[in-house]
């Protein structure tokens, strides 16, 4: 048995919520969380400061199979994805991610933030949803977003295709790179790796 002490900080005063969990169960179901238990005592205390007690309770209830998870609003769901990713509970992460993809609405104001989160937390379903949004809304995105704002490899993953808007966007991006001493090649469906062009100085 171990004691997990979750400290929740707020603007008024820190509050602490205590949870109890079995060490052996955590080793099987949340290995990264179990890895925080360093003492071999019968009752070991682990303090966690980066999650709310409500979200941590969702994690423990899922681990113990107590009830179907209620993912709540989008912010709550993202917090569940984050903690499940951090403490090694992939099935909870996948369920929360699938719920978020089905409930969210992507637009020009939030799609880049969602993409950055998906990239940071390795969320394949969420990343795919953003890819579909980008491919289906080229004109709006070209007007608002520069290609170099996307995470590394994203533009290559979606491909360029023969769409006139995408090709125009890509041509402008390539011109900007050339001005800074970079070059980039492309086929009809992908983008190759950027390379640095070093001028040859006369001897």
C-alpha cells in the first residue's frame, strides 16, 4: 500500500487531497506513477503538485475499474490526456483523446494550439483530426498561418498535392527559405528535408 498525496495550489491557499493505492497495482497499470515510489516502507508517501485532485481521482478510478470515466468539458479532458500520458496509462489516454476528437470543434483560432498539444503528448488521433482540418480548409489557413509555424514534419505528413492554393503557399515558403540561405525541394505529394546552402567564398 502507498499513500499518494496530491497537493492542489490555488490563489487562496494550497490544499492537499490524500489518495491510497496499492503499489503492485500501480506497477501493472501506471508504471510511471509507480516509479515515483522510492521507499520500500509499507506506507510510502508520494507528493504530486501538477494536477488537480479531481483529475487524479479520475486516473485512480480508471486504474481500479471503479466506473465509466466521465471526461466532462474539453479542458478537463485535456488534463486527463496529459496525466494519462505522463503516468503511463495508455488506454485511458486513448479513450480521452477519442472523446475529445468527437466533441471538439476546430477553427482558425484553436487548431494550432490543438496541434501543438497533440504533438507534445503524442496524440495520433488528435493530430490526424487537425491534419484533416488543415487539408479541408486551405484558403483560410494560407491567409492566416505561415508554413513554418507548424511542428516539424507536419507539412510533409499531410503532403502538398496539386491543389493550387497549397502549391502557391509552398512556393512562397520556398522563396522565403531561399532568402535566408535555405533550400527546399518538393514532389507532388511530399516535401524533402531542408538543407543549408553555404556560399562559396572566392579564394
